[in-house]
C-alpha cells in the first residue's frame, strides 16, 4: 500500500490529457484516492518509491505536456504568485503614494511617446506653442526653464517631422520664431488622446466625479510647488518649467 510518490497521465472525458502526481509521507493507496476524487477509474502508471520521486515528477509533467501538444492543447501560462508587497505603513504617506503612482504614470506616458519616437520635452514644447502661440527660441527656453542648446535639439526634431516651423521674426530678422504647423496641431490632438487613454488605465478605479476632484487637487498642489520664489526670475506668463529631458 505504501507509495509515497506516484505519477501518471489521465484523460478527461473530452480527451484532454493532464498529469496525475501524488506526494505523501505516509502509506497511501493512490488508486483509491484519485478514483474517489475523480469519481472514475484511473490507471496510474509508473508508481515509484521515494528514491525515484524527482524523476517521477519530471516524467509526469513531460508526458502530460507532450500528450497535450499532440492533441492541440496549449498548457495554461501559470505564473508563480508574486512575493512583492508594499509595506502597509507607507500607504499613509502621501509623498510615497505620489512617488509610486508617478512612476507608473511616467512609464505609461513614456511608452506612448516612445511609440512615436518622442520624449516628454517634445510634448511639452508642442503643448506650449499650442497654448501660447508662436514663440522665439529664447522665450521657449526661458519659459520651460530649459537649456538653450537642448531646446534647439527638440525644436529641430519637431521641425524634421513637420510638427513645427521656424521663421525669422518680421520685426527683427535676428530672432527666430517657432510656430506649430497645422499638421502639428492635428498630431498633438492625436497624441493627447493617446495620453488620455493612459489616464483611463491608471484611474480606472475612479468615476468621473472622483477623477475631476483628483485633477483639481493635483492642480492646486502643482500650482503651490511651482509658485515662483521671491526674487526669482521667470519667463513671461509664469509658465512652469517642463519635466526633465529624460524619457
């Protein structure tokens, strides 16, 4: 009666094969155990003692996989349970929550931008031009608190794909004005829609009223943090600096 480890291959009524594996450290009549569980007669082959336990397990899984593949069955993709866990105590810290959610939001946003070959700066420059109209390069760099040489690279990228157009200022030919093209406005609208879909994914647990309340609160906090320091020079219009250049 003592069979610590037993293995075999059984079939359901539909013909799908599956592995039968039993492990016990006490005397067990496996035929009766499985017969009772399945309410059917099962023929169990390859029963072995404790010494051949590992080999029995491996053979049973391999046989079931091979039989299933031959019958056209695809094994289910079962992943082991995750062992990661957020310490409950940090969920009371708003700064931690904003950091953790911000990482997810940034990743979703970056994925959508990279799918179009863009970075966060490209979106920011296009959005500013759409909001405020044509701008000189120096004004763009100042408003976005951005290095002038980095701004030139971003503008050149956008000009290369036809989203912005650079022209000489009519009143001062030494100055270059950057403006969004009609194609750029259409492109920005499509990009904004894609980003809105990322919002929907992240904020799925919230209804429309809760999302608007959250957005209002976030805008208040953002405005507080972006408030100009006393005596600090800012570009015209008080436009807050854009996020960093990294994607």
